[in-house]
């Protein structure tokens, strides 16, 4: 695997790890922790770590490709509005 492929692979791994932690948060809450973890690391802490890892993966992609990603505030705001719109519909339907 070359450096570009490794960078995209890392992005995929981080996305998966975030998904797993988000699922645990949905089931057990932000401040719960695995009872088998002697350090009692909360899901909140784990999510923050993984979000930082995701940002690192994005930076690595920017360094190794010509993607040149930077957050677009307008697109982000539009996505937030879209999420709120569909969340309202879901709530009205009783979900």
C-alpha cells in the first residue's frame, strides 16, 4: 500500500471507530464506561479521542494528496439545517 492508500485507509478506520463509539453512546450515554475498563474511560473521552484521530487523518490526506480540504462553514450550516428539518419530521411522526 502506498502513502495515499494508507491515508485513506486510516480515514476509513477512524470513521468506523467513531461509529462504534456513537453506537455505545446511544445505548449507554456519554458518561458511561466499559465496566471491564480499570481506568473507567468514558464514552465522552473516547469519542473526543477518535474525533481528534479523524482530524489527524484528514490532515494526513491533505498532506499526501491534492485534496486541499478545509471546513466550509456554509455547507456545514446547510447540513445542520437539513438534519434539524428531518429531525422535526421524525419527531412529528412520533419517532
